[in-house]
C-alpha cells in the first residue's frame, strides 16, 4: 500500500509518503515513511496494492492519481451546463420564496431551516 498523508504537525512534518509492504521474510509488515510534496488539492491519496501487485505498479498508480488531481484542481466539481445550473438555482429560489410566503401567512413550514409551526391570525386566542 502506498499513501500520501499529512504528517505529524507536532513534529514539524508536512506531508509524508507512507509505504506498507511485507519485509524480506514475508512474515512482518515494513512501514517506510518519507517526506514528499503535498497533493494539489491538499487531500490524502491512498493506493492499495491488491493481490500480487508489484511495488512499481503501485508507484505508477500513485503518480497517476497525483497527476490527475493536479489536472483537475481548480475545475468545478459539477457536470452541469450553465443553463442547467441556472435552472436549478431558479428552482431553489422559487422553493425558498414559497416557504417564505407560507411562513409570513402564518402557515406551518418544513424546509431547510427546520420546522416552524405557526398559527394563522384568525385562530389565536385573545
């Protein structure tokens, strides 16, 4: 297994490349920690070697993941076209307005802010 993980801040470490593999005898696991550069999006990268995956293959997968992250950093995370985005934004705005109007009319509303139970002005005791 290879991973790029945040280091121990108390010891002044920034980011570490951690490799976990069987030792020469094959009975114990060997953990190798080496300083490395931070990933582009500052998120950990973990590559798990399954089966008989060689160290070189895991290294390649780790570098490929790091390269893909650097290519995708700064790009929006959604696949909506601008028209779809504005349609969705308009629907959310209209839902908010419906809830707001119901709240102002004294109706019980259930929405993103929680449940608000109201009494209409005609039902209040005086």
